[in-house]
């Protein structure tokens, strides 16, 4: 194993995660720093609320993509025979986690980033796309039912390790992936502490995903 190349790839994964999509997009196209508006969070949800659906969608897709690309670096190393197949999942988890850390503490934005959910989704898409699709479904169902993005994110993060534990997708799920899932769930809970507090107090901001128009009589 080429240790220097592994270190360089880890740094690259962090730099990918550190790309402050919300900050750069808001500054480039709106002349503002998104962290100084709304909830003050440099993520897709705050961008949706402050700058609209188009801006929020662009930021969300960018955050998902950087998590996916950082995780996929492990497959690149495997294809070049730098890491063995037996370690492929381990390095996917490692590079993806480093990207999430980069999103939380981005070097390009004063180490003040978002909550990492979209970047985590990109990571999961690169590792287990079927389960990622189910987690997206859980997020959307909770969001539509409750109108709380934070609650949807937390429940989707919880669904990932629980469904793995229940062997929904087969009997060969890696114990390492299950442990990782619960660790990531705890990280999502940690980054949503303020949201959880507002949920308990009934003060959390609502997001209406589907608006039903009333027919005029």
C-alpha cells in the first residue's frame, strides 16, 4: 500500500467535502453570505428558505456530489490496485467520513459549515444506492407528514443502520457498515441539537413540500 498516496487521497476527500457550496453560490449569484441570513447554516435547507428552490436544489446537489465523489475515491484506488478489495468498504467509509467532516468544518469557509446531511447522502449513494433510495423515501415521507426537514433528516439517518440491522437487503450486510450507520446517526443528532430543542418547544421552522391549492367556488 502506498501510504503517501493514501494520505494525499484523504486530504483530497477533505478538500472536496470542504467546498462550501451554499456560501460560494450565495456570494456569487446573490452577493450575500448565506450564513448571515435565515438560520445561519451553510446548507441546502437554509438556502432553500432564504434564496428559493432553484438555489437550494443547486446547493443540495453539489453537496451530494462532493460526498459521492470523495467516497468514490476508494474505488479509484482499488481499480489502480493501490488498495485490496477486502479493504474497499473500509476506505469508502473513511474517505466519505472525511468529506462529511470537511462539510462540517470547511477550510475554505473559516471552518463554519453545514450539518452534513446532503454530503452524507452522497456518501451512502456511493456505498449502498438501494438503501440510500429507501432513506430518501423515509425523509420525504416524514417531511410531508410533519413539515420538518430536521425531523426527516434524523429519521432517515436512523433508518440507514436499522434497515441494515434487520437485513432488509440480504444477509451479507457488513457489521462495519452497521456500526458506521449508528455512528453517523449520532453525528446527525449532534449537528441537529438546536433543531431538536426547537422541535421539543414547538418552535422549529416548517417547510411545506407540497402545497394543495383550494378550488375557488
